[in-house]
C-alpha cells in the first residue's frame, strides 16, 4: 500500500476490506439488482470510494487502502446500528 504506513496498519486494513467483501460483496450486489433504490445507494458509496482512492483526504502519507478500510469500518458500524447483526 504505502511505505509510510506500518505493516500492521496495512494488514488490519486488508482484513477489514476482506471482511466487508466476504459479508456483503456478492449478496449485496444480488440484492441491489432487485431492491429499488439500493443500486443507487451502492453507486453513491462507489463514488465515495473512488474519491478516497483518487483524491485521498487531507492526511498525507496514508495509503489509499487504509483510508478505504476506515470508510468500510464506518459503513459496517452504520449497518450494525440497524441491529440485524450482519455487519457486526
């Protein structure tokens, strides 16, 4: 990811992204195909992800994958607040 980020931070970020993909990747896209409005919400999150990866944030020296993992953790925390247990 980046030489400026400790290896354990990168490893943690990769685990978070893998967890999110495993939990909701395929099933989420399948649901988006049949639930009205869900695909639009996914598209909005995809745009945010692209922005993180392309433009980064004000923090310098932070790898895009680490920033993306932080965004994913926020999504998982928000999903957990709905109480379905899927993202906890």
